[in-house]
C-alpha cells in the first residue's frame, strides 16, 4: 500500500547516495531498507501523527524513531536538504550556492551591546 508521502524512484535515486555516504550500504543485513524507513519519516513529518500512531504498513515506530534520530545526529537530513536546495537553485538558472545573504535585524540577537554600555536597570540614583 502506497502513501502520497512515499518517495518516487527518481526522488530516492537522488537522495540514496547521501545515506550510503553516511551509513554505508548494508545490503541484506538490515531488516528494513533505508527507503522504507525514510518513507515512514516523511509520513510522520507530513501528517504530524504521533510515533506510536504510525500505520502498520511501515516498520515499527521504535525502529523508525531510532533511524530518524541517528540520521539527525549524523546530519543526513541537513545534507539532503542542502542537496535539494542546490538542485532547485540550478533548475531555476541560479548558482548552486548563494553568493550573498540578507540578514533581518529582527533575527539577529543584539543583547551583547547592552553589556558594553554599562546599563544597570536596577539603579535608582541619578548621580
């Protein structure tokens, strides 16, 4: 039974090398394929369901959670995201990596500047 969140063959071929580079290719030693586990993670992310509510078509939720956690720690999800962003940029006729970035002043922490000014809000004396 397939789900809308399942990877197509072309999508899997694009990201499979990232998994192989980070965790290797175990062949038949692994009980669940990386593709099945990735499909389960994508289902969870898209639907927002609880781990324990994962449909029985997928591997056990504890296995999926362990896989998700190990890939997060190794940075695999971030690498896949970077790969897909580069692919979209190239297909839009832009450079694979951005040449500059804009920083919104609302996003940047500025509390360090207050320490240099010596502001003490607890003072009552105006001398």
